[in-house]
C-alpha cells in the first residue's frame, strides 16, 4: 500500500535545503595576497562600511581578513586578488573618487579596483546599484593606496 505522505518528502527536503541557505555565513573563496598587499588588505578590512547600498555587513566562510560581504553575498569584496586576466594595458578605467575601476566585459557584475598596493575585486548583484557601491568603497580603497608604507 502506498503512503500518501511520500510525495511530500521531496518538497520538504527542498524547503529545508532552501532554509539552510538563509542567514549565517556565506561561502566566498578568499584570495592569497602577496607582499605589500597583505598589510594593505588587512588595513582595508577595518575601514569598510557596516552597510553598503542598504545591505548589512555579513559573515563569510572560511573567515578571512581579505573578504567582506554585505547581505547574503549580494555584494562581495576580495582584497589581494591577481590582476584581472582580461585587463589590457590600454584599457580605460572608470575613475571614482580617485580610484580606477576595471569593469570585466565578460562578467557585468564584476569590478576590480586598481590600487597601488593591491587589486580589490567587488561583485555586485543586480539587486544593487553598482556605481553607488563602488563610490562607497572608493574612499576606503583610496586610503589603502595613499597610506605610507
């Protein structure tokens, strides 16, 4: 005899899996900065805003001083990433408050700040306004570059 509750099991499992993703730390792979980028990125971590474009600062896993997230990783920052592979020496950067930003032509949500000491990658979900996010981050990133070593 077939039990009527059996069709509900897949639905229940799907609901539990969706709830497991809500709240708590989100997974973001931390970069491995080298040289002077290590100290610059550690200093940047303390200057980042608590809220960004209306999203509260969250936690990422694994925990890293080189990663910051807002919301459920709707906005993610990784400091000390390698130079963007798609960035050519002749590319024009978008400058916001003295910080040059490279917009990846293949990934419209991915932006990289070109600082003196480190590259800072920022991913902005479509639910947020990228220019506003980048403007809010340009101040702290600009300070990272202007600090004497």
